[in-house]
C-alpha cells in the first residue's frame, strides 16, 4: 500500500474498480437482490460496486478507514487509529442504470475520522459518471475539477434565465414549487442527485432542487464539496446550512445553486415571497 500516491489518485482508482465491476456483470451477483437499511431494493450492480470498493480499500488504500455506504453496514479497513470516514454511494441513478440510460454515477466523500459527518467536514470528493467515464473531483481549499480541468459555477442570478434540475420522483408538486418551475427558462429531472449537483458545479445547469425530504447523505456529501469549491452553495430549503449527520438513513431536502443571488431568489419564492424573474 503506497502513501506516495495522492488520495485523489486513489479515489480515481476506486472509481475505475467500480466502473469495471458494473460493466462486467458478475454472474454470481446478477440474480442477487437484497434491501438496504433504508428499505430500498439493492440490485446486483449495487452489490458489485460496493464489493469493488471494499476490495480496493482492503488491498490498496493505505489509510485506516471506516466505510459507510447505503448498501451495507459499517465496514472497517486497515489497522490502528482510523484516519478517514468514507461515505460511498456506489451507484446513484440505479433505476437509470437498470434501464440502460444516463445519468448514473458513483460518489465518494472522504472525511477526517475525528470530524463529524457533515457537508462542512468533507475533505476530498469524487463523482464519476459510470457511462461517460468523466471524473469530477475536489479537495477542500484547492478548487474543483472535471477530467483535470478546473470548473466554476455559472453566475445566473434571475429565475427567468435559469435552467433548473428538480427531482420529482415519488413527489406531488405543490403550487409554490410549480410556480418556481413555470418561471424558469428550463426544467430537467435527472434521477441522479450526485450528477445533478455536479452539473451545477460545472455550470451546465444553474440550480438543483430536491424538496421531497427523501434524499440521504451519500447522495449529496461528495458533490456538495465539488459544488462549493466551484463557487456554488448548497443548503436546506429554508436557506439554512445542512445539519450534521448521524447516519445514512436520515432524509433531507436540499437546494444547490451556482450563485448566491439565484439561491436567494429561490429561497424567497419557496417561502412564498415575490420572485424577481
């Protein structure tokens, strides 16, 4: 195990392990399904991805690490005092993947083990597109990058010019949110939170809304660092910071924006105020 290799290089290798695992389709896992701690069905490719990450941590990752994932209970790797907590979403967009459509991503957030699990404590992050192979990364204080090129959020500050992603699966859109969406330039629903937030970071879209109170931490911890390092902002629907996390079964609503101005507009509208379009 080599500590001369950078942590980001290790995270990229983990992504490559996962990409190979879900592309190969392990015959022993294809028919296997189970349920995770949230009660969601875990498909073969979720299991294959999780096992690929576990294998890499066991064989190659040189830091003692606690792995937290939606697909399994806590796992521990290495010896001695733990250095990191890794929060993993092995396959985000699994319904998309099962139907052969994009987007589908893997996301990993690395937090110093002495720190609480929170948006503010993520030190390293990676979101990898399992279809295109694009890798977006961030290290706190050192910017955000996609395939090695630094990215910045867009600076759209009015709703009428904004392209917004909004997750609407298992959700009945109320009048207030419907009004916001009707005023936006465009609306998308991707079914993959990690990718949606990363697209805000890279200025492809201007904001991502998930107001269902269904989102769990592995879906937003890694892309939140990429977003903030690119100049964006993520919060709860009231504009307040996302609180510390006790476990991966907690449910959240979020707003992710490329600019402070658009964030303020969306918060105001969702609270029932007047929108400057």
